[in-house]
C-alpha cells in the first residue's frame, strides 16, 4: 500500500471537483502554488498523471477520473461523519430504537416522552417490528437498541440484555363466552374454542406453542394476526379467545374478562438489548440509563 497523506487526496478532491486550481486554493485556504505542489507530489507518489493542464482549463485524465470515483464517496463519508459528530455535540445526536407496536404503545411512550423533554434536539427514530424481527435489526446494526419480549431465542451472543419488567400473558374473551367467566379452564379444554393470537413471526406465538407442547397439546389457532390491539378488538366482537400480554388490558377493556386457567402460564419479561461489540451514541447511552435504574 502506498503511504500517501490524506491532505494530498483532499487537495486532489477539490481540484477535481472545481477543475480550477485557483478555486481549489480558495476552498482550502492555501496558496495556489501549494495546491499545484500537492498535486505534483500526489502524481509522483502514484506514478500517474491525474490532470491535463492548459492555459484555458484543467481536465482529469482517465486515471484521474478513476481516482475521483473512489475519492469522492470517501470524502462524502468523512464530511458526513464530521457533521454527525458536530450535531451530536450540540443536540445529543440520534437514537434508533426497535420495538413492536404493542411495546411502543403500552410501555415505551413514557420513556420516549421523558427523553424528548430532556434532549429536545436529539433525533429519535423508532422502527416498529416484532420482537423476533427486532433481534435481526440489532444484529445487522440497523438499530442502536431494542425493547423486546424476553426470553427471545433470536438474540445473538453479542447482545447485552437488560431485563426491565415482568408480565404475564392472559386469555381474554367477550360476552359470547360468558360460560367460561367463573370457571377454571384447562389448556386441553381451550383447544375446543377459537384461539386468537399473534402470528408465527412473533416470540409470543413461539412461547404459547411451547407452553402447550410441554403439556403434550397441539395448539391450532383460529386466527393469527400481527397486532395485539386487533386481537383484543376481535375478542370484543366474539370471534374467539385472545391471547395477549396483561399490560395491554386497560380500563377500555371492561367489556372483556380474563379466563382462569388450570395450568399456570409462566412469567415473561420485557428487556432492552444492545450490541456490546459496537459503541453506543451519547443519546443511546442516556436512553439506556433510564432502564438501568428500573431493571429487575
């Protein structure tokens, strides 16, 4: 690899962009002779002629055009990185969070509000995906941290997990199933009723299937959806018995009732996960600190 000072490529970029030595010197705040000398040094080190000079204009040689195709995106990346650092210092930077619609609506919003008030200049990007998909976003570096259901078999070994809230999943039903309201129902009996639950791309679906399999039962749901709110709505109109996290049940769910089951459903948890092999932005560290105080 040729040892070439970054400043030489910087001078080349400005000359190649303007095709004018005088204009490049103004942009770089150096003399025109210093620009000419830098280009000569770069050409000597590369053993290539990069510019065709004439009294009227400056042109890139074919070799210069090849070099420019590589230098231009590199310079753009450097400038973008510098701009982000300046922005981070003045506004708190950016935070990218992955979470499901349910977790955002019923758990995350107060934390987002608190963070926004403390750092109004920070840019918050929330990507709504299932807990399973959020784990993939984290692995690919598309988000800084995720808030997901836990356990989550899709979290990689690089993920650091902070458990923040216990919850239990519940079966809920509406008036068409009132005969079950004051009874204790076994899992095997539930199989005779239409079960409404999240689809196969969710950790909740995996969890309930595993629970039933532990009791040697094969669960075949009537309806699978991507939204817990929709499951609650369908339970309300009597299409079946919905399986949802207990923190989704609010005062607006008074027309629904919780089923008592003979077999106890295990607790699950909400957890924050981040990749401990990558540096976190200042904004991400500040947001993560909220959960470190409330971890279980």
